[in-house]
C-alpha cells in the first residue's frame, strides 16, 4: 500500500524549496523502499533547484543518503528489509559492454526505480539523481542500495553517496595516487578535501592544497594537506613547481570545473603526470591548449565521474576504514539540520560556510 511522507521539493527554477506530502508507492520488481535516516546537502541539489541539470520540475531533492531498507519488490536478492544501506546513483546493469568487459564502474546503462513518486494530487516528481532522499522514505532501484556495516553513523555513511566518494575516488581510483607520490588538489570544497583525504590514505608524500579562501586551506590541512597555496595572491603553477623540485606534481586533481583552473592543473603536473578533472563544468565552457604541449608533456588527462567508484566494492571498504579509525569521515559533517532547514543550508553552502550540512530524519 502506498505511503505518504514528508519531503523537500524544488517546485520551479530558482524558487525556494518547500516541504510537501510525498506519495511513495510499494516497491515493484527490482525496487526497494528505504527509510531515510540522513541525507547530505550537496551542490548538485542546488544545481537542480537552479535549473542547471534539466527542467523536469518539480524535483524531489536529496541524494547523498543512508537509511534502512523497509521493503523490497520481486526479484530483489542483494538487500532485504532491515539492511542498513548507502544509496548510490550508479546502479550498474551487469549486461552492458562496460560491465561485460569487467569495468562496471563505467556502466553505460545504470538504472533507477521505474515507478514514480508523486504529490498527493498525482503530480509526478523527478527524484534528484534518481534518488530523492530529502524525504522520510524514498523509492529506488534495489541496485542503488549498498549494504554496509550498521555500526557507522548514518550522517557519516551517507556522504559516500556522492561528494566524498567523488573526491576519494578521484585520487585512488582515477588518479591512481600511490605511495610517495606528490599530489596537488585545486579547489578545496567538499570534493577537493575528500581528494586530499584519499591521497593521504593512498600514501602520498606531498599533498598541496590550492584555493582562494584561507578558511578552506586551513580545513584542507586538517584533511591531510602538507602544503597550501592561496591562488588569489600566488601563481599556483609556479608554487606547485617550487614545492616539487621544479618539476610539478605527479597527480593534479582539479576539483573546481573551470577552464582557467584546468589550465593550471595541466601545467602544474610533472612530465608524464596525470590530470584528473572531478569538478563539474557547465555546458558552455571550453578549453584551449596547444596541441604540442598535450603531446610533449605526455601522461594522462582524465575525467572522474563519481570517483570511478563501484559502490558494492568501495562503500563497504571505506566504511570499514572509517570504523577502524583510518579514515575520518566525520570531519566532513559541519552541521546536522532538520528537513525544513534545507533552504538555509543552500545559503550557507553558497557562502562557503560549510563542508556539508546533513539532514537527519
């Protein structure tokens, strides 16, 4: 029987979000209903609200979440009612050419729940990244549920559902940061700080944080940065070269998503080094580089989508590391808030006052 719960919707472009009654249907084949316990407030939710993703309003916002499976539909075998799970927006199909080649993190046919959640008047909602977790309960594809150790706090676990996983994965999975490497991270928001934490976890010897905000650089040091560069007052390319013996970093992670910072990343890497773009650009942005420099500097230019993660592999591993005290995920939680405080959280995010506000239900 369908259930009615509270949820946060974005009714139209740049309109303030509001709490509405959401109708959550019973799970169909391959689907699950999850009782949401915590959900982070991510920049992607703000982009949905601003119309920067698409115009399929109204949106049911929220996607960086953890909770408990309440019920499952037919043909669901990987999770069961009572399981504590992190929600992900990359439910791999297992049958596409990427999956069949043993590279499921590149799955070309990820899927969401087939049924729609609605308002009480029948208006269909578009769940953010196929999740919609600023709600007491949500309907997802069962493959979007990754079971992890329930000993972890929900407000910490949910962060792996998007931003923290994107940053850690950019370093470990995409950038292949290894022991003794030098790493530079340009942009020290939540994703950039997670890339710094991931680089430290991988054994990088030198981690250089670059940002225009001294507050963020101080936070980056607490995440594991060994050096900081304020690029408002210092040329970051020259500073990174100076800190790496004149050569440049082995891996440069661009966590801003702008042409000017990408150029900085390109020229701040060592010969045969790696650039990883994890910051999300807007459709109109373009980059121009001398082709001879692309050829002559060698190495790799990569983009990292969701940290090239495989949730079934990476989420349990990172939760275990957190519970062992080897990866502090709690430092990313600036504040916990109620469901009706999401609009204020967007304001604090825009001002750069928080790493993550997390809604606790």
